[in-house]
C-alpha cells in the first residue's frame, strides 16, 4: 500500500488536471450539448486508466460507454459512471461553472469549483486516479472491472435500459458480484459514509395553459381581466396541492403502495449510522435549521432512505422580474420529480398518474368550486338572513357535497347564552348585532368589546381560541359541520354569536 500511496502523492497534480479537463467539457443531455464529445472523452479516460476494451453503446437517445478491465482475478465488480451533468446558471456561481478554477474557499482551503466537481465527475475522477496509482506502482488489481457509463442520468436515464440490455454488456454484468458507484462520500467534518443504494427518480412536467385547458386567456393579458377569466396559474397551483397532504407527504393514489420498509438489519445499520454521522453537519450542508415533521436525527435517516417523495423542482408563471407587472399569465409550468425507494418501479409510479389520477383531480376540482350565488357580493356567508346592510346569500345545494378539505379564513364563533350545548352550531338560531354586520359587510376586522380572544387562523382539525376562553372549537373533516366542546377548566362555556369572513364559502 505504501507504493500506491506514494504514486497517489506523486500523481496529485496530474489527477487534478484530469478532473479540470473533464469539468471544462460539459455534457448536457437536457440541452443536447456536448454529448458526443463527452462520450468520446469518457472512453479515453477509461482507456488511460487501464481498461483494455472500450465500446460506445448507441441508444435511441445519447450513447453509453461499456469498458472492461481484465486483471485475471476470480472476482468481477461492476462500476457505474455518468458523464453528463446538470445545467448551470453562471449568475449563481462564485466562479464560472465550466472553468474548473482552483480557488481558496474559507473552511476548506483550495478547492476546484465547477459543474460536476461533486456530482459526479469529481468522485469518478478520484476512482480513475486510484487505478492510475495502482498501475503506476506496478501492482495488480485484486478484481476485474466492468464499467458501464451513461450520458442521460441527469434527465432520468430514459435509455439506460438499452445500454445494459446490449448483449455484450448483459453478459459481462452477469459475471459481476455487485455494482459500485463512486460518490462524494466524505463530509466537510472528515467523516465518510458509503451508501448501499440510491433512490430512483421520475421527472415530469405539468403545464396549465389557456390553449390546452380551453378556459382562461390564450395570451398574457392585463390582470384586471382576472374578474372575468379563469386563471391557468391558479388551476395549476390547485392541482399541485392535491399531490401532497397537509404534511407535505405524497397523496397520489397508489404512489408508494409497494414501497418496502427497512428490514431489521437495515434498521440496525441506521442505528449505528445515527451515532457516527453528524446531524449538525447534515443541517449545515442543507442549510436547514430543523427537519420536516420536527423528527429526531435517527428518524430522518430512515425517512431519507425509505420514504418516497413528490418534489416541485421549479414553478414558473407570468412575470418574475424585479418590481411588479399587472399581468395575468396564460400559461403556468411546474417541473416535478418523484423519488422511488426499494421495491418501487417506474411503471408503478407512472400508473398513479394515469386516468384514475386525472379523474380524482377532476373530482377534487369540482368539489372545491363552491357554487355560491349571493344576491349581494358583499356577503358570502351561506344561509345568512341579511338585513338592509347585508342581503341574504344562498348556496346552490344542487352542487357537489362540501369538500373533504377546505380553507376557512378568519372564522370566529360565539354562541348565545341561552342556547343548549352540543349539536351542530349551524342548526341553532344565531343572534345578530352591530359586530356581526361589520364582518358581513366585507370588513373582516376584530370586533370591539370585552372578552375578545386572540386572532388566529383556522384549518380543518385544528383547535382555535374562541372569544370566550372557556370554549375550544374544532372543525370536522367537512367545514359545514362545525362543533364546539366546553373546556373543562373554565367555569363558563358559552359562545355569543357566529362570525365568519367573506372567504367562508363552505359554510
């Protein structure tokens, strides 16, 4: 090992130069840029590192690379490489992303900055540097190597199956005992972790447009037209909201159903990893102050490895430049990725996006469109008997049932002192007063008077503070069914009257 270590030190500048050359030649599959050159460079790098045979594997997309290193060993290991990288916006970089410059970085010292320096050209170049050092020291590899590289990893590997299905590649892979993928295993604190697998990914794009939808504008128009035109942007946002639940976890029908939980052995490895890996370092690398669901460190590791996710990569609609611009966009686009965990498949994940999914989206959309037909736009509180300042508002009960999930804005509940406890609040006779009218006239402000509680938002299933501190109010799964329960710690359990803002269309 000493001779190999000596070669590593002697070849340090050579190894860094090799990586710089690689970073300076971007291969961007998403832009169809530099792909043939990237494939040729990948083949040359493999040959220089000692692979005796290198072959370009053409696909319906961008090519792959197949290479073998026969060391005459009894064991053969497969190695996975990718030679493509993500796009890069120079404005987001402290150094041009394809200059591969070496700079001084506080806390790290001298570093090479460039697209692919971490994911994955840097780790792959380190692997090749080790092969150069072993060869330079006159040592023999203890295993044979089968290298399979692709140029479409960053766009979801749509044609990688064609690479591994090639007869020569398939035959070589059958002789291997496993696949190794070089990655950036070392954290800034010096600790090293080796992952025993990687999540799969499905990327997709959702577009809402006036042309395709058949509603809303077909060109960008002045925002004043929102009063009479449907909004493709809001249409997309409402659709996106159905993909996850209130906690941000996937809510797509069937998505993740086949996901396998961690085994006993895997949980034991996670227990051990939680004691050796630094939570502080992980938070620093992600720029996070707390984990989702406020989970402890050990639980986040298991979720990270075994929980499928739905993520919004990007969301664009209308004007996003400095200042404002009174425009109503005719088109909105969301780019998503779905992460797959053990036992999940691409076909299974896509199946959740088919016709049943579309039907569910239509159903939820129709449920959310509360067909309120007020006689006066100032009052949106259904079933309210108005007066001169607030005419009666009626809800069209021929429509669908109330939604299973809704947002109710600035709801305040008070019950008359002579009303019996229990039962539906809606079924009672409500007292009217000046404070009530102030809200129903679109002035959703805090009424004046004594015993006023704190302002608070209200959502389904969330306890809120009523004006009388002796009453706790909860909203059931159907916002039209509101029930109250007395606080046993309070001597008084009465509510004065019902107040709701104009947004309370589900009442």
